[in-house]
C-alpha cells in the first residue's frame, strides 16, 4: 500500500475511535443529575413523615 492510502485509513480509524469514546462517555454519565428531581419530593415526604414521629 502506498503512504497516502495508509494515512487515509489511519485518519478514518482515529475518527471512529473519537466517535466510540464519545459514545462511551455519553453512556457512562452520572445518574444523579437526571433523577434529582424525583429524589427531592421523596426526601421531603420522608422528612415530613419523620417530623410527626419525633
């Protein structure tokens, strides 16, 4: 193979590697950010319930 063809293949491979890393980063996002709006009312209800006990 000639040098130009090898460089083209290497560039494509690098682009695919960057895309794979971006997909993996998106897949491993922290879960607390999206679920915080569910946890806030649940914690408030639990605290309200505990207030009546103490």
